[in-house]
């Protein structure tokens, strides 16, 4: 009898510990759930001086294609973790703007689309990405088998790298929002990212309803200045505290560098469908 009671008590303790370890956000996610985001970024970088006319045309065409490309990220939740995060698999599919060179369209269609990712408890997205470990000086001497293996690795990591390039500050926004248990217009706080020595300032500017859920309207900003470079980033977004998800994210960035004439501007837009 004692062994049965002990087993029962251990089970109850394990369940209690799991309930304590799993944050409330985990309850809003379930295996089989699907999240679909649209990702779009633009950049306006000063054109290098001295380019011939044909090169300038190619530069503008490439920039227009990049700025008009929209990526659809679809994630299917496969499993849940006790810390509130979830493992997901899915695809990242790029839609190129109309008028894009057919050869470029064909090339992009050949890139890998499948990816694995972790959806963090705060709503951030961390795609699996294994950076290629290739010495460019040896590419020309590789065997056919080595070149094929390198191409396969590139395709396998393409979607993960694509998403990784979009979600850096989106994840900072999700992390900063998760630091608050409630949101009141006028609230302000800071998040310090020790890995990049970046301090973000957050503020609540209001509230709204999205698909029946209350969301907080939040701003996030940072700036940096040195002898050779200045930069500032300003973001706005909608955060669903009940589901721990970023619903909408928009960021404007500006930077100047003494080595480059002019100012580089960038935007990032990520929206949950």
C-alpha cells in the first residue's frame, strides 16, 4: 500500500511542478496550431559612387526586387515545452514582385523552403540555422561531391537564414513586452541586451482589439552614436499579452557611416495573419 501511495504522491508532485514551470502562455498554444506571418523589409542604401550606367541599372533593379519581395512564414506547432515555448516546422515562401526577371524567379523557386523553429514563450521566433562553414578560396578546388553537399546544405538552411534575417528586432520587441504583467497607457520601461550592448526603451501608447483579443499598442526605440557612425531604430507594434504573441510589428531604421556618403534607411514589417 505504501508503494502505491508513494507512486501516486510522486505523480501529483510531478504534475504540480509541471503546472508551476509552464507559464500561462503555454495554455494558449496547442499541438497542431498554425501561425502564419508575412515578412517584408525594404532598404535604401546610397549607391556606390562611380558606377557605370549599366551597373547603376542593375543595382536599382536588384534593390527594387528585394524591396518588393514578401515572405510568407507558416509554422505548425509540433510539440510544447514546459517553459512555454513550442517546437514548430513549416515553410518560408518568397513572393517576388511582378516584372521580376524570369531567371531570378526560377532561381528563387529552387531555394529551400522548409524550416524548423522554436516559438518562444514570449512570442519570439528562433529559426534553426546552421551557418555554412566554407572557405571561399577552396570552392574552386572542390570535387563534384563536395560542391553538391555544399549546395544541399545551403538549400537546407536557406529558409532558416531568410527568417533569421527578419526577426532580430521583432524578437527584442517580444522579449521586452513579456517583461510586463500588465499594460497601462503611459507605462515605460527598458530592456538591456547584453549580447549587443543595446538598450531599448519601451512605452505603452494605447490599447486595441484584434480578432476579439485585447492588444497593447507599444513603441520601442534605441539609438547609437560614435565617431564614425550614428544609428537610430524606432518600432511600433501590437502585443497580445493573453496569447503572448506579437500581432503587428513595424520598424524604421536610419544609419550614417563616415565611410559611406548619405544615409541608409530600412524598414521591417511583420504581421500575424
